[in-house]
């Protein structure tokens, strides 16, 4: 156990981020391998025993677990930055807004150039409100996080808004068939692939802003609450204090998730149109709790077991989370599109899962070697330079 608690605190946050980087790519590579609209028909062809097992592992331990973690950590990190800004006399709110705007532009470029599933532009939008939200009472921030998470009428509101602005998600992919999508990604030019990415992003706006945005905002606020309360400075004590309730919650949420995946969809009550939205919302909540439970488990291993050193490899990609997140999209582009190996819709779930793990292993070594020579990841450094409007040193 390290002798300096402050250093330990920073390291556990890097470990959390590195763990999130791994989980995000395990999920994202499945979508990179097959566009969302074709997922059901594509996945049905991989019906070997091992592929079915891998799918169940992904459903139980990965899907919908890591996006909340990433959102929580982003809210926590941005809150630290904002509080530091408030305490500092040398920086203005405009500096913080500029920092978020640069992140937003990076997210937009990510969509255009690499992959339409970007979320950092969404985080940047949330981050722009941080200074205002920090002025709210802590209790109100926590209550708002819960209300935003369980609010049941996002789809109704979105449908109303979409009718007013005459938005129809299906129209953006009308010019593409399942076959033409495959042909464009595998054999089309880079520009044709870019146009498809833009169309896919527009078609997925309901998923992004109706489903993902509320989860992101809820977890962002929870991270803000943790940051304002400075729980991270007493994380070791907090982890032990909430041990029993956390274990109970994990057991209950996992029992529900298992029943949802293996039994509930085959029952009459699930088919009832009145009850089904409730079951789906409970699944979202249980996945979110599982994601936060991962953070507790990692923290407990780090602070209270002799296996803490086994988590060290997470901290290197965690210190370069932004760079590694974008790098994963570049690897996906090279794997699946015409600019690389053109493997789109040719890999089984087992294959993509294995590639994701191997990619993360590569990122661990790459990040460690990079950080031996430089203070920041390349994109983290670029973000800082543009934010401060000057060239900052990067070498150690």
C-alpha cells in the first residue's frame, strides 16, 4: 500500500478510467463490426456454443455497464477542474467554456473522421453547464441525478419534439440498404464512408439523446455530487462503510438481470404493453448499479486486499483515456473499413471480443511507454494547448 494517500487517490481514479476504457471498447467493437440497424440479423448467424456463451458474458458483464462509469468519471473529473477554477484567480469561466468547446469539436471530428458512435461531444455539452450546476445545493444535485435517471417519459417528449421539427430518423438511411451499407464500408472510398457515418449519426440521434443522454446526465450529476462532497479524498473509508449495502444491491440487481436475460422475456407479463416499459427501465437501473458496483469492487481490491498491484496495468491507459478512446475508433476503422482490412460483418462475437482484449493489452504497453517519456497523452496535451492558447511542454 502506497505511503502517500494523495498519490493513491489519483492512481485509483486512473485505474477506474483504464477499466472504463477496456469496457467501452468491448462494447463498441460489436457496433463497429455491424451497424445498429443490422445487429439482430447479423448476430443470429453466430450460433455456436462458444459464441452464445460470449454473448451472454457481454450481456451480463459489459453491455450498458461502462457508459455510466465513463459518465460518472467525467462528471467527477470536470467538477474537480471547475472547483479548481473557482478557487483560482488566474482563470475565468470563459476558459472553462473554451475547454469544453474544444472537447466538443474533437467529438464532432471523431464522428466525421472515424466513428459515428462518439459520446465526448455529448459530455462536452453537459460540461458547459458545470459552473452553473455547481452552484446548486449538494442535496438538489443528488436528487436531480435520481429523478433524471428514473423519469419515464423521455420517449413521449422526444416524439412530440420530433413531430414539431419534422424529424424522422429512418429517412437518413433511406438511401442505404443492408447490402449497400456493407459495400460502402468494405469497398467504398473514405469520403463515401464519411457520408455514411454522418447519415448513421443523424439516424441514431434518438438513441443518443433519448436513451443515452439522460443516463449520461444522471451519472454526470452523481459524479459532480461526489466531487463537491470530496468523497474521493476519503474513498478508502467510504468503500468500507458502504460494503454491506453495496453487496446487497449487487446481489438483487444481478438476480433481476439474470431473470431478465434468461426468463422474463418469455412470460406473459413482460409482453404486456403496460408493464414492459417498467421492466426495461429496471434493467437500465440494474445495469447502472452493476457498473457502479464495478468501481466499488475495484476500490475494495485496491485498498483492502493483497491483490492491489494486479490493478496497476489499468492506470496507464487511464491516464490517457481520451487518446485511447479515440485510438480505439482508429483501430476499428482500420479493421472494418476499406481504408484497412475490410473485415466489416465478417467477425464473430468471439473474434471481436478477443480483438478488444488484445487491443487493450496493446494500449496498456503503448500508454506505459508513452508516459515514460511524456507528461500527457497526445490528445490530452493538444486539448490543454488549445485551451490555454499556448504551446505547453509535453516531455518529461
